């Protein structure tokens, strides 16, 4: 289990969340979902005062290679996603971050960003990822070491480092500082350099660090997309840093992005 610590306050782009008493310096990481073992201390605290900043050949021309398509056709549906899961995607969503877990109990997954076109859903590159240590669940609770299965909106971003160019509201804060080691002994430093809040038990329109839990504290929270540290998470989905930056630059609130996440069998329903 990980813990939070808070850092000195400074100015930040958009104050949006409440402060707490300065004496509450350490909080259980069970409410936050991301991270590793109990050795590390995190600054993911609710104190928002802590911030910084096909084709024919023509005569005289060779026939085209039949293995190549002159015009790639986007798939009509999201790969591996069944009707029950599709029904949960809002009609106005034109970007989908599809996270497909290797198995119900596996912490290994892959991520593909899809965009909706007139031909259907067009996939981007496939990126390696991690999810929670114990895999996936339909009934997530704080500290259960599972990632929640479902469809969730993506509205808010932040991180320890400067905004890499996202269109999402971005909260740069020292509150995203993390130290210590993960479940496999890997260092956690830098894991929260770039973050996107997954709106599982998170209030849309607030910083990823916001402490509001609409479903109650027992249902967990702080489920994020963040930088991969080379091992399982408490509940988040993690990507290599270059792909996190790429994702942040691609996500556009005007496209109403959502994340569809779970193990392959669950998503196929």
C-alpha cells in the first residue's frame, strides 16, 4: 500500500479543488488506485493548494501488389468489443482509448486509440501497457488491486511535468510527485509525469488530484492513465512515456473521448 505526502504550495493554472488542513500530511493510498508496494510515498493528496506550475493495372504499368490496399478501410467496429460493451459507448464519442487486458487475472494489456470516421472506427498504433496487479473486476473497491471494467469518459489531465500540448484541461502540480518502488521492485519516480483521469468515481471537470468520490470512498478512485514504471499498478493503466505524451496530444474534448477497458473476454460480451 502506498502513501501520499504533500509538498509546498505555489501558483498553478486552474484552481478547481478544495484544500484540507495542513496537518493532514499522510493519507492511505488505498483510495488512489495507482502505484506499487507500501514502500513509496505519494503526493497525490486532495490539497489543491499544492501546485506548480483494390485496383487494376493500367497499360504500361505494373499490377499493384495484391497484399497491399491502395485505400485502407477502417473497421466498422472496435476490435474485440461485443454488443454489450458497445452499447455503453456514448453516441457522441469520436475517440476511444481501447485497453484490452491479456486475461482476467493478468496485469498485462495493450492500448489502441481509435477515431471514428465516416467508414467506421479507425485504429492507431498498438501500445504495450500495464493494469492492476490482480487484473480486472466488474465491482471495483478501494485497495482490491484490480482495474475496473467499463466505459468511462476522459475529461481531465495533469502531471508533474509541463503540459505536452494536450487540448484537455491540464493541471501541473507537485502533487503528482511519487517515490519508492513498485510490486516488482521497479522505481516509481516519474510515473505521474503525465496523467489522464479516468472518470471512474472521479468528478468530471476537476483535476486528477481532486478528492471527490461520487460513488463513495469505498468504491476507490484515482484511476488514471499514467506513465508506465515497468510493472503492475494498483488500479490504473500505464503506458510508456512517449505514448502517454502522444495520447495527451491526440485527445480532444470536442471529440468526447472515452476509455473502454477490461480483459478481452469481458470486452467481447
